[in-house]
């Protein structure tokens, strides 16, 4: 009868199914393709936005892409004196450090959007100790033994960050308060707190809310000056990466985190206290943010401003998520984002565009990288001719 | 019968993978009748109805509505054909009122006005005798009220064919009476009602005709007035199938776990278990038979400490008599305390009190196996968490129904899943994967699990292999009690026999095995005793070697009456 | 004039930025999508409006040079608003394509959208001429009060529009079928899908319309409340505040009107207090007050989660992608 019609109504042209598995090589290839497409599209957008590029398109485009290389390597300088590469390594390390901090919680499906504030609190904690113990800090003479001060600053940084991370964790564990929104709000409380403290500490002749602690940094005499802190930071963060990898993969805590993240029911079945794991894991996150804060406060900037973390707390979420919460994968993703940042900063100075231009480029490329996850997780199944529907709606 | 046909199905076949859910089913539904669809769990009743309601699409066969062929691809198509189904799991927005849920998704072409909707809902309710407040929020409602909302939702869309999937499973007897009254009125109004059920007395009370399904096939359709409970049961369960399961006689059965007057309510406040008492013996397999959702899951979860109970005790007897004490699960303080109570003796039968001994000396004695229990340990597991039970040194193994959502971690490999129970061992903060890996390898080898490797996520394995991994782990835990909920569901014959064999081996080792099953043939062939549970109450405990399928089938479906025979 | 009254009016005017932002975010969240890209969208809304004003401003000047009369004020007003709406709709489209169709993680997508939006806005704004897009046109936006000189007493066209939009959004959400469907999707997309509601269509529309509304907030802040060439630099911060206000207003657009006044009051306390004679206050207090909107939001969040009243909770499916075969 109207069998024909019925057949044509059988199923839509294609439908989506979740992929059962995908080899990690293919997954990384898809991501690489996304980065390349993103770079191409960002070139196109840059072409539209930058007049200088349009004047001489051929050379301009070549120069445009060359900037990503120049952003991390100054031509003709040896490695140890190459300022660009060290800035790249340091930026990557700092981003990676915060990304490490958010990872344990994310693995547990606790969406901590508060790394920015938690790191900032770490900085504030360290600086508070310095201000408290070194009243003459601004006059550059110290009254406390160097290493004692560093140790105290470290302790204070870790403590402040941990408290900041712990507050939302407790409310999540006890009352199931939405952690995404809670931690997000805590960022802005932290920023205003920093503002307030800077106002309190302001020197008589200071108008902007920022402080300088130039003399509170690490000193390694046997290396050239700008490598000093950078090398320490890079090594410290690499060690942390390794430790976190071990923690997540080879310890009982890490195992519990994985089970809770996968299924709360399974966790209960195996006798894991979900509340305890949430709180303990956020303490770990807080400690790592504290380390990042200490590195910022003591090793790097030697200043404190409310925007010191510079959005790294948010970018870290991306770094962690893109690497599927694998600490070693995060080395790659944080390096990628740093290359994009530095390269596009180079572009903005070379082509005379706004200093906000890097954000635009990074944004575009990340849109593609985020979007490509879809092709990793889902499969598009086209209707097969003369083959009856199988499992179109099987659960 | 000179009534008009409302809906007919011809040659409907549906497969899920290799499983044949429905095979060449032909069925007619008349206008103005109540048709009961009767069958055991997994016989394909719900799948068949889902194909009319647009949830599934048949692989073969045709559906006719009033003699016209129709294609139903989505619930919306079904609604447009005036077919509505009330599922077991209600699909309602909790935050909305009844009326808001009812009007959701309806295109009326009129201006939306909640007052009009409320009035219209009241009209429908009055017409058929529902009791409902259209302005009440769903989260404030009882299950029966939610069901009413679902039924009105279907009526509001003008449905003239209503399918109800196990509507009485969640209702009290009074509510059931009221529901049947409503169904009769709808019937008088010319609507066709299909009711899926396994409760025989309800079938007899409310339906005009009964269609019986068995193993995906339509066995017969009979007029209700010609049917009796026993004739229906016979058709439903079919002839006894002989299974080739080796069953040994229990050796020295002794009470291992005793459930006393256990009751519990679920999150919605419904009584799921009502005053349940029974004993599971060591060296024996106790089967639990019952319609799905009669409280089996909650019973097992209550024993393992996953479900809070309202009343009752769970008495566990640990066969420790004359066995050495170990520090494995007991702290020094606990050992000292028990010694003071006079719980221990030495190998010569003299009481051990540790008087005047230091910690070191006590440890030495215990570690050398010189301290023995005088009696079996008896403990009450009521209100204990799974971890507390473990810390008492009690090994309860549990193979839950939801294998990947509860028993295993889908994204982890077999090795890591082996650790789920044992990872806490040792004082170190690090995991020791050596033993779990050995265990994983031996399970793969002995149970013939086909997997690319010990680290392949178990989610990627087939159902049978997943179950072998889970059961293998639970057995490796050297349990005193092994509980398994539907351990062979969805498994092929070979895997099923592997599981039966494993359970039998455990029984022979003296483990108390509790087996929740759905296939009566299996229960009769595998178990020593069968406990029948019906709506959270025990309707009988029978000797599996002597009981018949019909007998158990009746106990599963009838409400509690004189059929209580056999005993514990 | 009474200094407190002018302060109050200032708070009301300031709060309008948040009304737009949070009304837009509420619509999006009611569809189950937590859009952390709102700050970026508000920035781009502002940039879009200014870009259009910059263009038609030039056209108008060219017309004057040719001896024609300049474009009438209402053209500027409408064109600016349309520019803001269009640009932010584009941003919303990016977000909804990624999160609805490609089912990307909402938090991550939102954060990238904010990075992108704030960056692009700064690039665009640095290319515009504030004498063209701001100085002339901003007077038009004071309609219907542009005849008066008192800077504190103008609540211009965008103010009234914001009140209208907030009330209209509440009406749509709670009194119409469309709103019922939208709320159902946010609570339980599978239920909505089962009764034949087109979940994807609703999610797209809610996100894009929500973005359009939010974008007006950024535009309002530049053209009306601040009226200065540096105004665009602070929009991002107010975007986060708008997200906070959503929680504070318990996901009800009409509550944002009251909430925005409270937030505006607290936030501008520091800059206003110096104008008030007879009150001397430690300036540290002003920083504490700036913290208060966020702290209040946290307290509201905690309080609602402890009280656990169903009506005041975030939409049930907030943040979760919907995939039909998962049901």
C-alpha cells in the first residue's frame, strides 16, 4: 500500500549518538585541526580589523603569523639570555599552576570558577605578612631573616587561599549550594578586599592602588638576572605538575576523586563519604592556588594590584578542561594559550592595534577548540539505505 | 463482538541489538473497552506499548488507527492520533502546578489563560471522577495525585486511546479502587484503555479482555469473563523449562543474616518495605521472586547500609567461633574491649583477658593467632553505613542492578574497578595496583572476560563481560553474604551459566547467597528456597525443589491472602 | 536639592545597567544555560551601538556639509539601540551554537565569550571617535528630559525601556504559554521534549533574545549613565555584577528593578559619600560597601539553598547540556 511513504518517514537523514570510544591520537588530531582552522579564521578577522595588514596583504599576513613565533623567541639570542622564551616559560608556568589548582575539583565535577579569587587571596596573604613583618618594605631594608620571611609568606598565602576555597566547599557539601555561582562571587569579594587593603597600606605619595615589594624576591646570584625567578618558578610548577599527576593517579585520595566525579551512587556503594571528599579536594585546590599566589607575590611581580592574576584564574579553567584534566596534557594546553597570548600581543604592538587584541585572537581560536570537542564526543550517523533503524532511540 | 476497532497492530517486531523484544505481534483494541496486557517482567509488554506511544519505532510491522495505516515516530505523533500513554516514571515538571503541566506543549490557538485551563481541568476531573486541585504544585503531590495529573494530561489532549503502564504499582488499595472507577467511566465514554499489569486480580476486576504476552510473543487474547487466575497464570508463565543447573544440597546451613521486622520508606514517603522478616542461611541460595519494583532493590540496599531504614533490625552472625582474632579490621582498643567482655580464649580453651600485658605483647599474641573467638560474633547492622559495616570486619558483597551506575566506575579499567572495595587497605596514602591487577587478570582468565586489556574502560565492554567483572570482584572479596540483583539480566546464555556456576560455588563455600531474579525457571532451578515479595511484603517463602511456577506466580501477583505456605 | 534624593536617583540610573544585564541572563538561565559570557556580550552591545552611531554620525556630518539638515535625533536613538541589539545577538548566536548545537561546556564557552567580547570591544572602541559617537548623540538619549540641565534628573529613554523590558520579561515568563514552555525546558528538557516542545528552538531564542537585552545594558552605560569616553573600560565588571543580581533577584526579572537599585546604591556609595556634608566616614568603608553586593548575593544563594524552597532555586537543568538520547 503506502509502504513507500512509511519507509521514507522511517528516520531523519542523520542523527547524533555519543561515541563509545575514540583513540586519543584521533582526538588530538581533531583538536590540532581546530587550532589550525582557528588560526586561519583569526587571520581573516585580523585582516578585517587591522588597516596596516590590508595595505600590504601578502607581507602583512606572513608577518602576522610570524608574530606567534616572535612572541616566544627573540631572534639571535642564546636560550639563557632570550627574554622572550623565558617570559613564555614563566607565563605558561603560572597559568599551569592555577590550572593544576582547579583540576582536582573539576575531576570531581565541582565547578570551581573561583581560582582567580583564590589565587588573589594567596597573593594578599603573602603580601600581608610582608607588610606586617617588614614595615620598611617600601624603603627596601629588611628586618626579618630572608628565608623566615619567605616561609611565612608561603604559609600565609596557602592559608588565605585555602580558606577562600573552603568556604564554598563546605556549603556545597552540607547544603548543596550552587558552587559555580558561589565561587564566582567570591572572586569579586577578593578583588575588593585587595583594593581595600591597598588603600589601607597606601604610602603618602601613592595615588594608584598598587604596592611595590621589589626587594622581597628570590635571589639566585649565579644566574643572569631575569632568569632568576623564572627558572625557579618553572621548576617549581613542573614539580607540582608531577606531584598532582601522582596524586590523582596513584593515591587513594585521587582514586576517591575519580569515583565521586564519575558517580555519587558508586561512591556511596564503596563507602566513600562524598562530603569529606568535596571538602578535602577543595583544600587541595586552595593549597595549589596559594602556591600560585606565593609565586606571584614573592617571585614574580613583587607588586600587588587587584588585577594581578589577570584573568588567569578563568583561563586556567579552559586549560584544565581542554586537557581533559590530565596534568601533563595541561602543559600542552597552557603552552598553547600562552603562545597565542604572547603572539597576539606581539601582533598588537607590531600592527599598532589595541592592547586588547590578544583577547580577540585567543577567543576566536578557543571557540574552534571548544567546538571541536563535539566531534570528539559525538558521532553523526547518517541514515543507511535499505537498513532498518537500529537503536535510533534505544536508551 | 460488534464494537469498532480503535487500533490494531500487525506483525510488529522489535529488536534491541541481538535481543528480540517483540516478535510478530498482532493485537486489536476496540473502542469502549479495557484491554489488559498481561505478562511477566521482560516479556515485551512495555516495549510494545512504547511503539504505539511513539517512544520506539517498530523494526517491522504496521499500526492501523481505525483502519488507516499510521506512522508514529514521536510522542507528539501519538498525541496527534489521540493516543496517550501514562508511563511508570512520570514526566512532570516538579515546579509547576498540575494545570501548568497539563497544558504544557498543547497548541490550542487560544490565548493562554491559566484560569481557563484550571476550569477545563476541573471539568475533566468532574466528568470522570478524579480528585485534583489544578493549582497544586507537583512537588507537593503524592504519587497517586501525580498519576492523576498524567492521566488528565492525556485526556486534555483529547486522547481516545489511553495506555497505562503498571498504574497500580505505586498506589494504595483505596487509590486503586478509585482509579478503576475512573477507568470504567472513561470506558463508558467510548475510550479505549490499555492497561499493562501483572496483577491477576486487577485484570479480573477491571478489564474486558486480556492479551497475554510471553517472551515477546502474543500468546492469546481471552475474554476476561472466561478467565480465572489459574488459567491466566498458566498462559503467562508457560510450561516449565528445564535448566541444566547443578544444584547441590546445602551443607550445614546456619542462620547468617536475619532480617527482623524491617520497614522503610522511599524519598517520596511511600512504604517500600513493610515489616519484612526472614533468615538467609549460610551454604544456601535464597531466591527473591517478585514483580519488578516490589522492594527487592531497597531490601538489598538496606542490608548493605545504603538505604536508611525506619524500623527493624539486621542481625548478622559472623562465624568466628574458634577462629583467630585479627587486627585487620579491629583496632587495639576494640580488641582490648572485647577481651574484657570475655569474648576470647586461647587454643587450649582458657579465657584470654590480656591482664597486665602491654600493647606490644597483645599485638604479638594476636598476630601469632593465639587469640581465638569463643563464640560467633553477632552484630546488628541497623543504621550502619557501608564503611562502618566494612570496619566491623563484615564482608557483604553486593552486585547491584545498576552495574555501571553503582557497582562499577564506567570510565575506569578493570584493575581500577577491582580496587573499589579494597583500595583502603594499608596505611600508605598510595594505591597499590599490584594485587588488583593480578585479580583483574585472574578474573579475565577464569571468567573468560573478553577485553582488550586490564585498563580498557569497563564501559566499553559488553553487558556480559561487565557483569563478570562485577561478580568476579564481589566474589574475590571473600564474602560472608553475597547479594546479587538481577545478575543475569541482559546476558546471553553462556554468560548466564557462568554466573549461576559462580553463585553455586559460593554457596558450596558456605556463603549465604541472596539472588534476586525475574525468570521463575532460573529461580526454581538455582535456589534452595524462594522468598516471594509483593508490594514490599513477603507473601511466602517456599522450597524451590518442590514449588511450582504457578504457585510462585500467584504469590507474586495476588495480594496477601491465604496462599501463605511453606516456611522459613 | 536634597543630596540623598539625588543619590537615590543616581543609584536608580546606575542600576539600569544591571537590569538589562540580569534580565537577559535570566531569560538564558531559564532555558537551562548559564551564560558567563554576559559581561562580554554587554561590552559588545555597547561597542555595536557606538559603532553604528559613529557611522551615522559621520553620515550626518557629511549631510550638513552638503547643506542638508542633520539627521533627526530619533534616528540616532533607534539606530544606536538597533546596533547594540544586533551586535549582542551575534554574540548570543555564537554562544548558543556552541552550547546548544555543539553541546560544549557552558562555563568554558561563557568565559571565552567574555574574553573575546571585552577584547573586541576595546579594539573597536579604540578606533571610534568619541566626539562623533558620544558627544552629540548622548543628548538625544536624554529624551524625554533633554531640555533640563540638571544632570541628576535625567532618566532617559533607555531607562524607561529597561523597566518595560524587565516587566515584559516577567509577564512573558509567568503569564504566557511561551514562558511556560521556556521554564519547563529549564527545569526538565526531557519532559518538555516529550510533550512536543522544540527544545533547541527555545534555547536558541532565549539565549539570543537574552543577549540582545543584556547588550543594551552596556550601551546604556556608555551613552547614558556615564556618558564619558572611558566608560567602556568598566562594563565588564558590571557584567559580573549583573550575573550576581540574577541570584539576588531569585531569577525573577521584575525583582531586578529593586535589586539593581540596591546594588547601584551600594556600589556608588564611595563616590557619592564625599558629596554629603555632615557625614564623615572612614574611606575604607567605601571598599567594604563595594563588596556588599557580592556578599549579599552569596548570602541570598546560601539562604535559598538552606531553605531549599523550590521556587527560589536555580533552574534544575542549569548548566547541563541536553541530548535526547540520554533520557
